[in-house]
C-alpha cells in the first residue's frame, strides 16, 4: 500500500502542497497538462524554487489573466469542474474539497453553502492548487495520507473582507477533527485551501511504519522567524507485507500479530478448480467495547463520528450484560495505522471506560471506482474483481442519494438508472476504472 506523510513544519497552503508533490516526483508537464483547460484565465503558471533560511523547496505561482473572475459561487465552481477534461476520481475529489470550503465559508459568514461567494478561493489560483493537488496525489499512487499537527499562529491578517483573526474563520471550521499546535508569532501559516486539502485527504496524524522511497519539499511565499516555511512529503510503501505480519518481520513489535498467513490450502485452486482465490491478504485492526450507559441516539452519533474519522466500518449489536443489563457491543474496523487516533476518539467521545483491540487478517477483493452517466447525473460505481467470476459493479449509495435529492426522485429510481447505464456499457471492465 502506497502511503505518504506530510510534515507541515512551517504550515500548509495549496501552492506548498502542489510544490511538495512536484518535488516528490510528479512531473511539471503533468501539472501543466492537468490545468491547461484553465488556460484562458492563466497569464502565467510558474514552478519556483524558494529558499527559507538555509533550506529550499518548490512552490507554484499562478498569475491570473486580466479579466479573470476573482470570485465564484459553489455551483459555478462545480459546473466548471464538471465540464473539465479531468479523470473522474480527480474531479470528484476536487469537488469534495470545494464543498468543504463552501461549508466552512457558510458557517463563517452565516450563510448557506450554496449562497457563498468564494473570493480568493474562487479565483483561478485556488482552482489550480486544488485540482493539481488532487491530480498529483492520484498520479503518485498515494492511497493513504497522514499529516502532522498543523501549526497555527494567533493575530490578525488582511483579506477581501478586511482584517480577520488567525486562523482564518473558514480555516478554523475546516480544522475540526484535525490535530493542531499553537505557535507564537508569524502570520497565516495554514490557509483555507491548504487546510481543506488536508481535511479531505488526511487519514490522521500517526503514520504507520513505512519504507520511504521519495521525499518532496514544498515551500511557501512567506517567511517565519522560528521555522523555515516548508512542508515535507515522505512517500513510500506501508511496511505491512502481504503474506506476512505488519512490519514484514513476523509481527515483531505488533502485539496481536499472528506471524503470517495461514497455510491451509491458500494459493491452491478455488471452487471447482476455477483458479486461485481472488483478492489479497491485508491486516485490519479491530476495536471492541461494551456500552451500557448511553442512549441509542448517542451511540448512533458516535458510530457516525468514527466512520467520518476514517473507520472502515462501525457496527453495534444488542447484548445482555451482568445483572440483566441491556447494552450494545460496538465493533470498529480500521487500518492498523488508524488505530491510535480512532481509539482516542472512542475513549474521549463515549462513556466506555476501556476498549479491546486486536489485529486480524482480511482477504480483500481488488476494488476500483468508475463513473456512469444517467439522466440524474454522474453516479459513482464500485467495481470488484471476483477473479474467474469476473468484475461486478454496484452503484454507491451516497452518490445515488445525492443525485436523488438533486433531481427530486426516489433512490430506487436513481439506482435503476445506474444499473441500466451499466448494462448499456456491457458491464464493467478493469481498464474502465480510474
């Protein structure tokens, strides 16, 4: 699994994020190709090597063309992205970042997200930063991004709305759920664009053991007296070997590891001699606790919070404890590297006094996403490789739900349209998935 750790020593902004991706190996030619569709709004796109104190890193600078829009509404940004020649996965991720920004801006100004006018964030430089960051992460094959605590300064900064407190009001709302640390002095160390990207991609502050293959350094435009304004991106492979224990060394240092894959028949033929079992081995962490003193609505809220924080799944089962007390067994499944942050959320966000954990082997099918076009808009489809049985497809619930709400039709109607679109394409194929 390809992972990355973003060390925001000096802060983070959109251009620093892209600079770190470029320095980590994403070609400058790919950056220009990804943003070429905005060419009419860009007078110049420059990749700069910037120095802070005794160190250097890359950043990008976008000069808007005369007459380029300085503000846009969310629907205008989404329409622009929808018509852009971008891979579906990049488009969807960029749209998600802008929706995060709209939600935060709406809360800051007391307005609905769809009524917010992006000022600096609707300009072409913000579009370049966000689209390029989403494209660069996909191009480098980064499946899981972990981010250090973000450094925040106190004070005031200037904006299109006049003087504003730091961190910027929109950035403050985007920081919910992220690890931060406060520093004295300095200006806007973490911009709304940078924080929105971190909020969208971060799997938490604690990276798992990894083998580093490349380090990229992004550099901002401002300079701080206490630390170089740099963000370092460490890219590599998670040291969790398929066919072995976490760390690739039989599980040393990982309590609960079994030391390897069970040997009873794996790798032999599947049912009816149809070939090897599809999928691959991987490790998951399982956290469990019983809760007997929380109302159902709090348990539902807790499960939702844990899922939003990155859990692969959270489920509740009714149980009976000593003295006949009715309770719920909460089970959380996550990637091993997510366990520390999710365990902390569970213990701080519930009434439980403790929780158990274990590592388990999981056989997981290869999965990808594709996009099908329906009368109700684009629908995300989950593809699964079932080996000799071929690829299967299932429309994603959230994508169908959003389309149904937009169109004012029922969820089954959207699902039916998505299945018909799949049938018209003669079924999913691996190469059709981004």
